[in-house]
């Protein structure tokens, strides 16, 4: 008697990983609640530190929005592999009849979705605390948030997988990730500032192209290298 193992397509396997992570998050909401409270506390501390100078608050709004998302992303990315690490189930996922890149796609899209949702939850707080308005409209702000969050998620998922089994993973992940994200963070801050305060210099598109290029590079690298990462 012979048994044929049917190989699962990359798209279906990635969708299954994404669905599993989102379902776990929906049932517990632990990660999202922690992200929201941490990022709100971060933005409040920044606003108190700047004082009552309205001009400085408006000028700093976009930078502090992305710092809040960046610092919170460490919690989100570290938690994305916690269930597999604690239950020693990553080996079982790797044995599934599909490409290991499906794990990367499912995890990365799940992390990006949480960060994108967090960004939208922080926007009203930014508008109220820092006295800014969305000058160029919601669609352009949505595009910047999407590209910025996906830019954090792709390399972040790879480094979260690398540091998942490390003893000091909570320290290792930001040390590896933050220097790499400097171009994406600078681009996202400047593009967001143009959306909030007006694009007087006409450089919104340039920063957006740079952010898009960062996404293409690191999503491509993550897709290509992730099988090697989880084999280690």
C-alpha cells in the first residue's frame, strides 16, 4: 500500500498560517491590548516631555507616531513566534508538505496587519495630542501607514524567527532590527509629515518611492532567506 502526500500550495499554506495567527489573536487579544497600551503610554510620555509648545508638538507629531509604532513592533514581532516556541511546534509546521516560505508570508502579513491597525488607532491620539490635521487626506496617510508597517514587518519577521530560541531574545531582536529599519523609518516620518502638515517641498512622492523600494528589497530577501533561517 502506498500513500501519496499532497503538497499544499504556497498561497493556501500562507493563508492558513495567517488565519491561525489572527484567530489566536482574536480569541485572546492579549498582543493587541499590550500594543495599544504601550504605544499610547509612549505617545503620552513624549507629549509631556515636549511641554506646551504647540509648534514643537506639531513638528514632532509624525516622528513620535512612528516611534510609537516602532517600539510597539518589538512586542508584536517577539510574540509572533511565542506560541510555536513554547509548544515546540515549529518543527511540526516545517514538516508540512509545503514551502517554508509560506510561514514567512503568513507571519509577515499577520504582523503587518496588527501594526497597520495599531497605526490607525494611534492617529486620532496624534491629532488630539499634537494639534495636527490630515492635510493631504486619509488615502495618502493610509498608503504611508501600509508601506511603513509592511516595511517593519518583513525584516522583523525574519529577525523574530532568528531570535525566537535565543535566551535573550527580548534584547536581541531590537538590537538586530532597529539599525536596519533606519531608512524605512526616516522615509515614513517624512512622508507622514507631508500628509499631516502639507507637502510644501513636493517630496512626498520621493519618500514614498524610497519606502516602496525598501519593501521590495526586504520582502524579497525575507522570502528567499527564510527557509534557511528556520533550518538553523
